[in-house]
């Protein structure tokens, strides 16, 4: 089973790019982030015509997460237990955002996440980001302690570059910048330890970026960041047969500023449908 994650940066704008990539890279299941649409605005018909079922969670023109799959999707769950919301005004209730969605495919639990950006070290959104990651860790740690827990992958745009080699954009080398701060890196490390997950891609692809800002010719200069990940439980490590960062999708016309990250999970039964 070929599973990928991709911050598509507006599914209505880039639906054809996404569908083309699904076919070109023989992807069975795609976790999407930043779809930027409500559920009723998602282009379901285009994906269904291409052979993919959709589960989506979107509340407005911001955020949004979803799955496209040519394998059956089961047990969808919006958000996760204890997921915090955000508000700039402490006198107003914090609103839950469309940042997490989970499904089960072929006996594997998958969670697509779009971690808050943080905006600035002194911004309230930064504290929200750290608390969101902490709550995500607690939720999946609790899930994995259950005797009924399935093999798990939490995948998506984490908005954190954990290693120095994950930063090629000089703008993110400035001290006090988000995505590379010690607090964010510590939060991500804590998430992995608490949830008991590991990076399924890095052993096969030790270096490489997944995001390049549109400005300043950063893609040709390779001034990017590695902020999109597939983190899996130990059971999936045993089944992993390959991983790849699909860098060439950034060369498409009107591309997303992110590229897909793909893993292949071996299975005893390889009867998945083929799409050409």
C-alpha cells in the first residue's frame, strides 16, 4: 500500500495537479492538508471520477484536512480527544479548527494533521502550536495503550524543521524564528517519544526538503524546509518497503509550495486496484 501526505495549498486550485500525482505515483491513500475549503466545496466528483473516495473536514477558507483513497476508508474521526482550539481574545471561547482527521485503511490507523504555524515566537499562535502538539501526543499515546490499537501513522505538515539539515532557507536560520526554535523542536521530539512513533522516511531519505516558499526563487535555489513527515508505530517499521519525497511535483504548473512525502507499506495481499 502506497501512502502519501501532501499540503496541497487549496484543493480547488490544484485538484488536477493532485489527481495527476495520484496516478503518476500510483498512490493508494493520500492524506491532504490545507485544503482551504468547506466540506460542501470540495471537488468530490473529480476525485471519484479518478477512482478515489474522499473523506474531508473543512470549516472555511483556512486549514482543512482530508483523505483521498482508492481503498475503503473506515471509522473517520474529526479532530482528536483533547484537541485545543484557538482565539486571540482570552474573553472568547477558543474555536476548534480543521486540523486533524483520522481514518482506518487496510487495518492501519492514519491521522492527517496540519499543525498550527505559530506565526511568531511572541504570538499567541505560538503557544497554541505547542499546546496542540502536546495534546496530539497525549491523544495518540492513549490510543496506542489500548489493547485494540491498530498500527498507526500520524502524517502531515508539522510546521517544524527538526534538524539543522532540514533548513535550507536562510530566512529560517535567524534566531527567534518559528519552525526552527528550540521550543518547537523539543515539542516535536516529545511528541514522538510520548506517542512512540518514528520517522518512516528519514532512514531512506536522510536529506531533502518538502517546502519551498514561492518568493525569491527559493525552489531553484533549493532554499527549502523539511516540515512534512510520516511518523509511524514500530509495527509499520517492520512492514516498510520504501519511502520517497516527490520533489518533481513542485515543477508542475501552479504547484503547491509543498511536495508529497510517500511511504510504501508491504502487505501479504497485494491485490490493490491499479490506476493508469
